[in-house]
């Protein structure tokens, strides 16, 4: 599984109004740890260009995929192509800002010509994407990527299957994303580890 992780010091800039630089870095680090641990059954490969992130990933048993690309699409494409050349049959990409990630192994259970997608809550972005390797699939992250990735599957003669998973749809990008539902908080790995604090979730919603 590919997990793109940017430098922690540059992470989650859209949360600047409610979190300090150190709090944002700590939150990004904590969420990435949850995703990496959840990806262990599949083999976690962290895509990065930052020494601190690389050391962090290796400390959690992940393989580091160094990238020379500075944009998300280029970095993921480079890493995916590299894994395909090494014989990996399926490429699964999971964002590192999913604090409730779990059961990621199910994303490997797909038909050879099937693409699996999990959107964000507004159904604009693609939080998790599972594609067969060496089929010419071009990654296209950014606003509207959820639709673009489904269209790309069609262009590659692949079947797109959308998975409904609340836990994987909840990413943290905007201040309102920190209003965590109480049902999630009850089982949050970050809460269990004591890594989510009042500063990280100033309020909850029922």
C-alpha cells in the first residue's frame, strides 16, 4: 500500500486558524501512524521526499519510497510505476490523514480488472484507491478526483466499484473536520493512544 506523506512541518496548513504549527505536525504524524499500522497486512510503503518522514516511517516498519516529484500525482505515479516494475499486482493508495483507518486489507480483495474507490465525505476527493498495476492507470488527485478516477477506470477498460466506508471517508483537512462524531471517538486509535487532545477536537457532534 502506498501512503503519500508530506513533511510534517508543512502539513495541514488549512488548520492554521485553529492549530499551531507544532499541533498540526503532531496531528499529521499521529494520523499517518494510524494509517501505516492499519496497512501492515498489505505492506506499508510511505511515499515521501523528507528525511524526518522517512525516519518516522521506517520506525513503524514501513518501506520508504523516495520520490523526486513534488506534487502528489507525480509522486504517487512514480511510486506506483516502480512497484509495478517490481512485480506488485495491485496498487493501493491511501491518504495519510485518515484518523479512523482500519481493515485496509479488504482493499486488496478485488477482481483483476476492478478499481476500488473510497471518496471523502463531500464525494469530491479520493481518500483510498485500489487499482491493478500495469494497466496504464493515471492518477489525478485534487478537487474532483473521485469522478476523474472513475472515468480513468473506464478509459483503461476497468470496472470502478465505489466502497461506502465512513471511517475511510473521514479525512482531516478543514477546521470543521475536527468536529469528530462521538461514534468515531469511542473507537479512535488516536484516542486510545492519547494522541487526540482537546486541541485536536474542540467539539464533537452527535
